[in-house]
C-alpha cells in the first residue's frame, strides 16, 4: 500500500542539520475481552516525550465481529467520527489528519453492544513530531507544498502563453473551475 | 400466553472486574476508568 503523497512528502523533509523532520510511527490498542454492554474510554497522548503525533490513518482488525461495537473518537472537544463498527467501517481504513499533543489528547470510546464477550483491536499510523519547533517547521513545509504547486501551475501557464505568442501548439488545458 | 423473554448470558467474571488493554507502539494510552488496566507490550 502506498502512503498518501503528503505523508511521503513530510517523511522526506529534513531539518537544517540534516536529520529527518518527522518519523513514522504505528500504534496498536488491543482489548482481548470486552464484556457485554461494557464501554471503555481511552485517552491517547504522544509517548516518549515527543511534542505531537499527527495521526493520518486508523483501521480495525479483520478479526473483529461486524456490528459488535459502537464507537466514537473525539478531538478538540468535537466528535470526528461516531457510529457502529459495521462491516464497511471495519473493511476500510479511516484517513485524515488528527493532531494529538500532550495538551490535546484524543479520546476514543468503544462500547460492546452485544450480549457476548468481544475482541477489539485498533491500529493507528502517525507522524511523530519531536518538538514544538519541529511542529512549526512542519506547518511551514506544508505551506511551501501549496506554494510550489501554485508556482508549477503559474510556470505552466507562462509556457502556454509563450507558445501562443510564438504560434506553437497549446498544451491541454485543465477544465474551467479546476476540477 | 406470553412469550418468555430470552435469557441473556451472565457477564463473564473477569478477574477483579478488570478490562485489560494491551498497547504497542509510540503513543501513550491511558484511561480514567479504574476497571481498565493498560499494559504495554513493547
């Protein structure tokens, strides 16, 4: 499975000294037995003295029973996802950036909604940011990514204009509206 | 005649009423629930 482009881009960035700006991390939370009608609320923080974790993908183990759990994830006081973990939810990873720091941990609730014991296992992939300074560098790097895309589009437009001026053939244009 | 209600199985008697959570990886996971015991496996 390929990584999302923005994740690859961030993993390739280096600090001024040459060391890598972020590192990739994986996390697993396994509950061998969740008793019937029982709920568990977990708090997730960065570990090892790191400043933050940028969670970009979460998924559940295929061994889990579809429809056995109700769950929500909460971050910055808002529920980012909520619902019963049906087959479709279990079969697909959830993608998106969730910023988790010591000051802003993520909260997750899982509730066994069946009369039987259930097995739970969730995974999360994240980018680990060691310090606040690195976090600012990550934001700056993301800003530059947008700038470079814009610069490439402008360069392409300049090339097309020059071709028009010199009577050359135009390269295919994106549709109006940019979609 | 009334249909008898289905009997639910009794909750499993987990040792000390604890729910064991096994965590691996870089992130720290905690719970305020006294029944939840977080164990690291790395």
